[in-house]
């Protein structure tokens, strides 16, 4: 998957769905490195749109 900015609710939902799929991926593979990058983007989006 191409990692891109999360700028809309649709992007956010797609990122969450993708994160669930790749969470268990083998490390040191393309998918295995993706959860970390995706989680950073998800966290930033949540900080802005869903502050606690």
C-alpha cells in the first residue's frame, strides 16, 4: 500500500482497516514495516480530529 497523508474521515477509516490487516505482518517485509508508519499518521489525525 502507498502510505499517504490522512486528510479526511474516509482516509482515516481506510487507514484503520489497513492497519488491522497488516498488524500481524512479518517484520522486515514491506507490510511488516508499514504498521509503524501508518500508526503515526493515524495518531496525528486523531490528535487533531478527536482530541481527548
